[in-house]
C-alpha cells in the first residue's frame, strides 16, 4: 500500500494552466531585489560585498518562473544558498546568511503548489540538503536547527494543502456539473418519452381505425409507429447509461406552468409573489423544466438565507426568443460578500449555460438578493 501511495504521488501531474506571470510577480521581484540591495549596502561587516549581493540577487529572478518551472527555480534559489554555505564552510567568507534571502521560501511553496509529483520529491531533497548545509555552516543549537527546518518546510506544506483543497473543490464542481447534465438528460428523456409514447399509441389506434381506409394510410401509420417505437427504445438505451439502473418514468417533468404551485408547496410564512407575463407559449419542454428548477432553487435559497426579509418576488417574462426569470428578496445582506459563490449557484449557472442561456446572482446595492436567468426558447443543448 505504501509503495502504491508513493507511485501515485510520484506520478502526480503538474497543475494544468498554471499562471505564468501576473503583476504581483513583478512587485515581489522588486521587493526581493530591493531588500537584498539594502542589506548588501548597510550590512557591516560583510566580506565580498558586491559578489555576495549579486549571488543573493540572482535567484530573485527565479520568482518569475516559479509556477511554470518550479523544480528548476527551486534549484536556482536554494542553489544560491548552498553556494554561500559552501563558501562559508571553506572559510572563503565569514558572514551570516543574508536575511533578505527569505524570499526563496516562495519557491518552496510554488514547487508543491504547481509542480508534478516527481518534481516535488526531487525539490524536497534539494531543500533538505540545502538546509543541512546551512546548519553545518551556521549551527547555533538544536532548537534553532529544528526551527530552521520547520521554517523551510512550512511553505511546502502550505503549498501542498492549498493544492489539495483546490483539487478537491474542482472535483466537487465537476461532479456537480455531471449531476446537472444527468438531471437535464433525465428531464429531456422523460418529456420526449411521454410525447413519443403518445405518438406510438395514436399510431396504433389510427392503424386499427384505418382498416377501411386507403391502404396508404395504413402504411403511413405503420411507419409512424415503427419510427416512434425505435426512437423511444434508442432514447431509453442512451439515457440508461446515466441512470444507475433507474427505470424511466413516462410522466412529464415539471414545467414553467407549475411555477405558481411552488407557493402551495412552501410552508414558510414569508410572502411569495409570482408574476408570469409575456409570450410563454411554444417552449421546448427542457426549457420549461429548466426555468422551473431555477425558480425552485432560487426560492428555496431565499427562504433559507434571506435574513429579516419581508417578501420574495418571482418574475417570469417571455418574448419571441427568450424566457427571463428574476427572483428578488429584501433580506439583509450586510454580512454577505459580493463574491459569494456556492455549489448551488454553480449548478444553476451550469444548467442555464447548457441551454445556451445565462445566470447571475448577487446582493443588491442597498438591501436584498437578486437572481436573474435568461434562457433561449429553442433550448439547444450546449
């Protein structure tokens, strides 16, 4: 088991699409170089002042490539420290390591945050080896040595924990998107299956009644029945892979006409005002089901999270091409961050996007929370 765990860690790939350079990297570089220059100028005594300062400045440039080439940059940064340690052990210089070199701990963080498994393992050896050299050159007691090792390894541990948390959140979001797609597929299947089943039944009845009619009518009805039966069977087979053995229900899913009933199914004392206007006819069934689900989830969130609210107002407006949903409440949002997101909101965003629409949610300027969604009537799956 231990061997398998090691192999799994060794084969861990790099983080995909790691940022190359952002403005913070340049700020960090300027701060690091400035700190080294200041210490190199004011520090006294200092042997080989210019050379020592240059040796400490060079690894600062590695900060710019720490995400895209983490192992090489760790080798450069901690290699500079090793050069100073070796020179000290050889008696060429006699100084305490530059305090401004503390910036290299950012490289240790980046190695475990962005690097692959084998890069992290090799870099870990480089960091430990450099720390051993530093202890040989500047040993000042067991307690200081333990603190020194802990100080060097803490950024690595933080980088690994951040990476684990981000990977965990990404996996959860991926599962959430898969569940939304599965739910959407179920609703599409159930609605289509309902109508296709009706076509098959009507075709069978028409075939039975057409015995005294021209033979061509019987032939056409036979083709309709066969096509409808084939479509229904193929739909069941296709969605069966998504259903974990659940038998398909032929009853249609909830649609946009069922939104007013959400008030009847709510036991909350908070008033819910639902207004539906415009052209809400000729909707694709999957679009009606999506608007219903978005309204249901938004109302549930408002009832659950809107503090000191006096109402929840739901508006559904249709035009020739689009259906627009808005759910508003006047709850207290003083303690809510405007960047607040959650898996529920991500799921609703994914549902709208799958149908070629948009979804937004957030606090209003003064008070209240607003959810808006816009879905095209065509409901073409993205």
